């Protein structure tokens, strides 16, 4: 069995973000990456997805917290 890995771009998800749209876009990107991988002439067929890692990180944007008098 040969394993293939794909690393795709990150997406920011906010409370107002439609998660289904992001999911659909990401799945399309995964399928495009796999399609490009298989078009290298190897004739491989996707038999199963063994593992799918989704990494989430909390975004802590910088915020101003003080006032400085400037000349």
C-alpha cells in the first residue's frame, strides 16, 4: 500500500463564517490535489481514506490596551 499526503492552505473560520462552504471548498481542494497526484501517469485509484487530520487553532488578534500621548 502506498500512502499519499496533501498539505493544503489554511482557512480562517469566524463565528459568522458558513462552515459548510469552507468544508465544500476544502474537499474540492483535496480532490483536486489527489487528481493532480494521480495524473502523473501512475494509474492509481483512491481505495480508502485512512486518516484525515484537521487542525484548529484559536486566533488571538493583537488589541490595543493603553493610551500613549504623542508629541
